[in-house]
């Protein structure tokens, strides 16, 4: 049995089809005709644009508008003056062939993206590779993979799958994906969830263990993979498939229902989003609000800061779509590892502990105030709340609030409307903030616990370091105790407490967090209905008693095993 990262739920049983990686041997050539090489590049970009536009139309018609936008992003890469400008400059200055110049510039960009402590940006390197490889193949006359004419149902096994691969697939015949690389926000993961196809990523060197025509069976809920299973194993999985379909039907019936525990405790199940277009998924899965709008994505993949008007329109769009529901916008969380080239920030020895998030905003006040103006203006169109990230002290919080008040006064003077009673909160993601949460709670309207960074800082574990990633543990007793303390601190001061990290959508942790009294759970939209079912079938009173026992346990393993044995939710 092999194990990978489960990214799209469901069980798949079928024959293996290995995506063959077409090895292109690139050779550096010197003393070429620069004019011919640059003309070759221009022509290839034009052909690539035609192909990408065809893929956009195909995806729009067969999958949906949101998924087709991937190819809008690919066209933006083709138009990117920085990326292709560097390629042209390299060809001209070094007198080398264009495909080699593409390779060198691509390698540099990918290295920057993949070293970021941001899974979304690391995965965007795949888009850059896809576009670049398309242009190189056009230059060299090499054909792309074609999954459009499959004769039987298959499970595709690949080192990775590009947007181009998935757009051309026969969706009736592809019943599952397994890739050797990738994460939860990789294109493969996003596409699989959208299509409702089971998928597992990050399975090392699985291609070495399978051949075309092998039977493979896997579970997209737990990441387990069985190659050439026995008949009794297949039958067991078939029973589970039927059960999963029944569960999916049950969960869909929860749309429009409240998220209320068995003993009448109502909580809010909200969604995390990165762009205004993500709001479609929030509505589709009946999200009760936006618990985290990662505003930094408005600043990325561009060559200058977004204007106040651009930001205003983005926030306004989300606020209007969500009507009276909460829309919590995290102010700019950039810097250090998440680089914006146009800001020309100094390189740092330890960017994780560096000039980032609220620290950068307090140092670059005009950038910060531009965002605050946009947020305040948009607050007149819906229930926007402002949340400051990476707060570690009362001083930082007061300075940020002071700039917000200053911005409000400027808008009043200009007779610009905004919500005078806009709520302000902070992310609790630094242990220092958690430990003084009783003091911070006196200064804000709400907390949102950012578990992704909080666990990393609490356990001193770089979750991207494969050698120690097993130490990154959400069940660690110190993590659970700290979360419980933050919730208690907030409630004692009469403010509500939410959570916007991955832990909030973990089925095992939801009952524990309910027992702690968490008021709002913010997660990926696709997780909302399952979370609602869990809440509806859990008693907070019972969980409070169980919590007493959990908080006395010594190890994360002990906690997880206890949850598995004692907290069972039937679907």
C-alpha cells in the first residue's frame, strides 16, 4: 500500500494510464541570428495564445467559468513584459537560442516561487512551467499529450498534471488522478475537486511501481493507494463508493440549513477565499460568510501596486454578493518570503520572522492607508470587517487602529460614505499574541485563530521541511491548550472567536473546537457541508466534558487516537 496527500474525496478503481513525460533535450547554442530567434519567439507566442484561447473555450463549455480563468492567467503570462522581456534581453545580450533563454529565465522564476512560504504561490510556478513548455514545444515542433480520445475508464498517473492536460481530458473516461508532486492548492487538486474526481498528490515515485493496464484503487479521503488489489479488497471499496454517494446526497440536503449543535449552539461556517471570483464556490456550498479574504492575492502576479479603485471594486464585489453576511478581509499579508518585486524589499536572513504583514504595513503607511481607504469605502456595500495579521503586541495593534482612524477622518472630511461601526479584529497566529490574548481582547471586536502559522511558530517546525514536517502537529497538547486559552480570553471580554486555518475544516478537530466554544469556523468552501453535518450531530455539552480529558493528554498521537476511538460521527 502506498500513501499520498488526499486532495479530492472519493474512491476510484480502474486501469492505470501513465502520462508519459516527453523529454526535450535542450541545447545551448551560441552565435545565433538574434533577429531570427526573436521572431521565432514572437511567432510561437502567437500560436500558444491561439491554443490557450481554444483551451479556454473548451474548459468554459465543459467545466465552468471559474476553471476557464486558469487560461486567462496563462494568457497574462504570455503578455508579461517582465518574464518574456528577460527572455528577449537574454537572447540579445548573450547571443543564445531562444529555447535555452526560456529555460534559464523559467528556472530562475520557478526557484523564487517554489521557495516562498505560501503554498498558493509555490503551486503557481506550475502555471509558469506549463506556458513556457508550451512555447518551447511549439518552437521545437514537439506535440503535447492528448487525453481527449480515451477508449475506456482510466486513472491517470503522472509526475504532475498541467491545466492543459486536464482541460483536454475526456471527463467521462478519467475517473481519478494520482501525481508524484503537488499540494492541496495545486492545479490538479483544484481541478479534481471541481470535477468531483477523486485525487491524491505527492506520492513520491509511484510511476516506478505501476505499468499501463495495471488495476489501481485509491481513497481520496485518506490517501491510501492499492496496486493490483485482490477481489475482496475491491469489493470492500465498492461498498464504500455506494456509501459515499449516499453521504454526498445527505450533505447536499443541508444547503439552507443552520449550523446548530444537538444542544442548540449555533456557530458560523464561513469560507476562505483568495480572489473575488472564489465567491461562486462560497455560495455554491452555502457558506455563511467569508472568514478570510486573503487580500494579498490582489497584489501578486503584477508589476505594480493595485490602485485604491481596483481594490475597492474587488472588496465591493464580494461584499455585495454576500449581502448582509460577514466578509472578513485580512489586510496585506506580504513581505519576507512572499516577495513583490516592485516593492524592492531587502533580502532577509529569516523572512518567516521578518518584515512582513502588519510590520510591513506599519512601515509602508501609504500602501496600508490606500488599502484601508478601499476597505472602508467598500464597507458601505456590505458587512465588511477588517482583520490585521501577525499582530504580536498591543503597540502594533494600537498603531494599526490609529492609522485606520486617521483614514476614517480623511474620508469623513471628503464626505465619502463608509460603515462607521465597521468591526476590527486580529489574527492570532503568533504565540506572543495568544499569551496576551486577554489584553488584546479588550482592544478588538473579534479574534480569528490562524492555525497554519500558529502551529509552525509554537512547535518551531518549518512545515515545508520534509525531514521534520511530521513534527508539525495540530493535535500537539501545547497547540490545543493555546487555542483553548485564546477562545476563553475572547469570551471573557465579550468578543467572538473564529478560526481560519486548515484545522477549522478538519473533521476530527471540529467537535473538539465546538467543545472549546469556537464561534466561527472558516475553511475551504467544499468542506462546509460536511462540517455542518458534524456540528448538527454533535453536542457541545458532551464535547466540553471530553475536552477536559483531551487537554490532560501528553502527546499528539494520544490525542488523535482518543478522537478516533471516542468521537464517531455517523453519516
